[in-house]
C-alpha cells in the first residue's frame, strides 16, 4: 500500500552534479578529476566506437589512466562481479551507454565502494547524471519523451505514497514534474525534428534536460504509478520485448489516464503529443494488432502484482479495471488517429 507505516518525513534525492552540453565529453576531464585519475570505464562495444574512444582520448590527454571494461550486454550478478574484478585498482567508475550499462556501472561502483559517473549516450534515459547530447538515434529521442511524459502523470497520483528514497514527495519534486511536462508539450515536437536532422537546437537541449534530469528527479522523488506497472505487465507478451522502455510506458500512460477517469479534452492533449513524436498508444502501433484478451489479462495480472507501483495510487485498482483501461486505450487511440487523418 502507499504508506503502511504512516511515514511523515519528506525526502528528495539528486545527483551531486548534472552536466549537459555538446562538449560534455570533450571537457569530461575537468568534471571528473575530483573523483580520481584511474576510472573503470564500462561500456559496450557499440558505444565504445560511438563515444568511448573520444572519452578515453579526452581523459588520457589530461593524465587519466582509463581501464576499459566491455559490458557484455545484460545486467547480472556474474557480470557485475566480472567488471568489479577488473576495477580493483580503479578509484571511480564511469558508466557510458544505455540503461543496462548504467545500472551495471552503479552496481559495480557499489560493490567496490567507489564513486560513479553516469554518461548516458541517448536521450532515452531518465537517470540523472552527467549528459552528453550527440547524434541520438530517432527512436531513442522519442522513447525518452515517452518515459518522461509519464513523470508528472504518475507522480501527481503518489502524493501520499513513499518515493524511492523512502519518504513522501516534496513540493520541489512536484514542481520538477510539472516543469518536465510543460517542456515536453511545448518543445517535444521541435526537439524530435531536430534530432532527426541530427542538429542541436535550444528546443533539443530543453527536451534532453526534461528527459534526463527532470524526469529522473521527478520519478525518484515523486513516484511511479500505473503507467510503469503496465509497462512491466507487458513483459507477459514476448512480441513486445523489442520495444524501447519509453514506448511501452507511453501506452501505459494513456491507459493510466483512462483508468483514473481523465476528461477527454485533457486526455487528447497527451494523445496529440504522442502522435506528433511517433509514440505508440494503440495495439497496432505496438506491433500486436491481433493481441488476445487472454494475453491482455495476463498483462493486467502482472500490472497488479503485489509491490507493483500501481498500488501507489489512491484510486481504486483491480485487474479487471486495468484490463478495461488497456483495451480502452487502444480503442480511444485508434479513434483519435482516424480523426486526426494522420497516415501511419
């Protein structure tokens, strides 16, 4: 349940520093030198070729001794132990890449009792950390907005629930969530088009900050609700495993809005935004046009599992209600797309 121990303390957590800009990797040495001079760099082979080589060059030019540890692709105890063994002589850890790489780097740093610097390589992550916007792939930018648009939608339903720090949300967390949504709705489409053109614009920078810093702080200190629970429920459908995190969260956000009885005019603000940046909110867009009721009921069951974030909400929740909201999201989405006249 939201707050079974009736905790009254409010809690806000954040990274010690956040750095964003086109030259962040080039200037990495000046930001990281306080952590030490012998980092363990964790990244996969693809990211190494895209950004890792440049990062190592930038650091070694300033006297850093970088130990490169290639991430195998999946977070596991065995992988964490392997990477930690490579970092025994390091004085801090760098995680360069996507979500799994960053999660693994944090775990390695914890195991070694070292500081960690997180450098996301796409705008699809909401891990608050040093940031280097670069040539992000088209789906990643969209996916990042799909995750970030859920921040305020979920957090505003969690005001009596405990956040990831174990306390109640602060007014600052609420304000960050509101600002995150404001930026996405105002500049998301511009940023999406800039990303496709592979250019950095003021709108792109604003949305990177919303996707990364604001969304990360907003969900950690604000809370998650049904949108992410439904995302987790989608693991019951193997045909969705290829989708990015934010793409599934986007659909979950629409389902949550329906679950809590959002008025049509408000709901369509989110639908219009998602349609403008190619985020999915119908079964066809997800790639499962023939999904069965039996499969969707499994999704609803997982979404309502004990301990899931859906229980942070004060609104009534049952598996049947969640099943209905998922079905309704698809129906409402199909009608909205048809009315918009957009060809998918």
